C-alpha cells in the first residue's frame, strides 16, 4: 500500500500524508486520461445538452473532457452555429462539421489540458458575446463548481461573464469534490447536465441557487 501511495504521490494524484493520502486540490490527470473515464455517462450528458442548441446560436465551450464529448455530439448534429473554444481537441472535433464556424482562442498552450490560457485568451474572450457557455469542472460543491488549475478557472469565469447563460456538464463523480478554486457561485450556473441525481444536500443547494438539474 505504501508503494502504491508513493507512486500516486509522484504522479501528483494525491498529497501524501501520515498514514495515507488525500486527493490533491491543485492537480488532476491530463485531459486525454480524463477523456477515457465515464465515457458512457459523459456521452449521455453531451447528447442531452446539445439537444437545446439551435441554428444561429453563438456558444462558448471551455477545454475539458466532458466538453469534448459535447463537441463530438455537436459535430454530429452539424447545426449552423458559431462555436468559440480554447480547447484544441474541441476545435478539431467541431471542425469536422461543415456548418459550424469554429473560433479558436489565442493564448499560451497548456499541453496537459490541450487548452489555450493566459491574458491573451482572456482579452480575446472579453471582446465576444455568446448565447451560452458550456463548461466542465474538476468538482461541484454547494459553494459552486471547482477547478484545480487557476488559469483554467479564469477562462471559465470570463466565458460565464460573456454568455447569456452558463451550462455546466458534470458527471456524478464530480459531486462534492473540492479543488483549489471555486469558479463561481452556484447561482451563476443556469443549468447542470449530469448522469445521476445529486445527493439531498447538494440538490438542495442547487435548488436554492436556481440551477436547473437535468439528468441524462
């Protein structure tokens, strides 16, 4: 067990403590590894979320594994929309659809997340407007969605500011997971698409915030 804990600690997946280990608040696996997890659940979530996208909409999609599933589903629908993203795999997936205009944010490359981040990304997003922002998160608590990486959190915040509505995609493994940063209050999230109903305490917090919960 000690060897396993030491290995997880070296990989940055846990913080080593006396007698065991706890999840790291500031580190999570890279996007490729996360994309291989909960594939069926995230595919259902994505299919439910894209059903609301209509021709003519402008949407923002942040980089992440759940949002990559969304991009694949959107490309399959091939609706005439404008999609703005800081996720390179997301842009590639959307680019396979002939009717989707894909706008890729400039910025500094975060290789592990397949994303552009930093001041240029934020300044670019602040010049744009969108009908909806589709976001993933490292976790979801009663305080709001949480994120391990600060640079990623800031991109999500600006997308929320520039969109008329914010939509969170989060499977049940994200429930009650605390990471380094709270992205925004729950009240800033208009809808949550997930694969299981949240536990009573989290469901009550979402209800108080006015966040619609849609279970796929």
